[in-house]
């Protein structure tokens, strides 16, 4: 997707006059930057944020680098889940991308898109995999397509404030599943957090080091697979101690954390949905918000 577009391009994409668009820019509704030659350019992040907040329709979305039919699809979360599952299994990345963007531009919260559409679609794909109706490569392809869409959405979210609280996180060694941890990063970033995705397949010792060096307000641990439960519990306790010593809230979640394992763990919060994460993160954010 383009990073900068001209006022003329945006006006055509929205279906308004260029003079109207320039008035919106002058009112601060859409941010502008000036090129070295003095020309106006509009950051695509600001344009998409304006579309989300104003509810304006796209007439020619392809001008902005979006799928040609963006804005013309189903914007309800329930129906979008089934459409996304079908598109992913058909390896139709363009359709998958459009479905997510339709929901995003319609103003749906990132947490709701992740919980009610992406996660639910993959839950059903997982059931089909268990039944032998979906091949391993099909599930992996669906994950990769979804990760690319999430990454693109992340790059369109407005920049966070300089004093925003920080959050870092990832997955453990032996846990190759990257989709959930990327959704966590996206949800936190959409709620004003300065987030850093550390990646997946990381040993506990390097996660502790990351906390000691970065001293984030929040650290998330996504756990979709555990190699050795006893070792996991022991190392997780050490991670919690490191987080506590550095004033970091340790948030955990993931399909591998059943009730028996959770009872043995130490953490600040357990979140089984992105909405739960969003709610907890909001409470931490408020505590860190500077007072006037």
C-alpha cells in the first residue's frame, strides 16, 4: 500500500471535489505533509483514520492501494467470519484483505475483528483440519495470508503519542504460531500503546533480558504450544519475577493454557480474548497517563 497520496488522488477515491478535500485538510481533519518542492501529500494512515471516523464511502479504493471493491462488502462481524474462512481456504488473499479492510473502515474495533472474525475463522479451519477436511499446507497458507493483512493494517494505524506506554511480547521456543501474538500487538497499538513484536520461538532467558532492558509497562506472552509443562511452569515463574522487579505487567494467553496449567502459573492478567486484553490494557494505560 502507498504511504503518501496526493489530495487529488484522495478526492477521486472518496468521490469529492479537490477543493472540499483541501478544506478538510485545512481544518486538520486529515494530516498533510509538504514535500521538498512544497507540494501537499497526505499520509495514507491519516486518510484511512479519517474514513473510519467520518464513515465516508470509497468510490475508487484502488487509487489508495486497496482492493477495488473495498467498502462494498458485508461489514457485519458475524457474516464476515464465514466469508473470511472461505476466502482463506480458497487462498484468495485479495478477498481476505478486502474483508478485513471493510470491517476496519466501517469503524469496527480491531479487538472485535480479531476475536469475532479472524480467531473464529481459524477455529473453524482448525476443526476442519482435525477432521481431515483441510490439509496442513492450507492452514499454514491461511495463517501467512492473515499475517500479511495484519501487518498492513498495523502500518495504517496512526502513530502513537511520544509518551505512550510501551508493550513488548512474543511466543516461546517450541511455539511457532505467530498469528495470535501479532493480533495482540495490533490490538494494543490500536489502543495507543507503543508496541514491539519480539517474534516467536524465543527462549525464556531472552524474554527476561528483553524485559530488563526495555522495562515496558506491559509484556505479553502468547502460548499456543508447550514442550515440557514442568519446565514451562518453572521458567514462567522466573519470567513473572523479572517482570515484577521491573514494574512490568505480565499478560498471558493462548490455547495451550488450560485451567490446570493456569493454576500453577504466576501472572498479572490472563486474557482469553483480545477484548479482555483491551480492557486490561486500558486500566494500565490510565494508571500511566500523565496528570495535568
